[in-house]
C-alpha cells in the first residue's frame, strides 16, 4: 500500500505536535542537566503552552474553514470560533505572565519553550520538501 503526497501533507499538524512534544522533553532534560530545575521548569511550561496554542489554532482554523466552505455538519458559530481564537492569545499571554512572575521557573526557559515551535516547523518543512521531491511535485 503506497502513501500519496496528499496523505503525507495531511499528517503535518500531527507531526508538528509530536515534534513540539519531543523537543520539549529533550529541552527540559537538557535544561535540567545544564542549568537546573528552574530552567527545566520554564522550558517545560513554555513547551506545554506552545503545544496547546498550536492545538487550539489547528482546531479553530479547521472549524472556520468548514464554516466558510458551507459544511452542513458544522455545529459551530463563527462568533464562537473567533472568540475562541482570540481567547487562545489571552490564555497564552496570561499563562506566560503568571509563569514569568513565578519565582520557581526561569523566564528565559519559558521563552525557550515557547520558541520550540520554530524547529518543529522547520523540521516539518524539510520533511515535506524531501517528500515532495520524492513524488516529483
């Protein structure tokens, strides 16, 4: 059974979530070894916030696309989804503020954790580029 390029592209969000979780785990262990518990806690909290943010973004954009396409099975209102989209930023911002005000974790660690989406997206881009060349696209 062969896999099509479309199937590979469709799996991108799942692979990005896995990459963020993997980089978060590796980064947390590395931060603990190199800098201690405060840095490791910050990296872990930032990674979790990044993972949740991407997950919510994906869900919201999928539902908005279904509404725009006129999918009759969609049971979400546009206003509700827009509010959910904006609430995502409020929750992430408030979480970052609370985490940075906490004396138990490192603010630098939180920022590092929040930025773990960058290597995850880069890795996915390279993967999709290699796969598209394999399929001759």
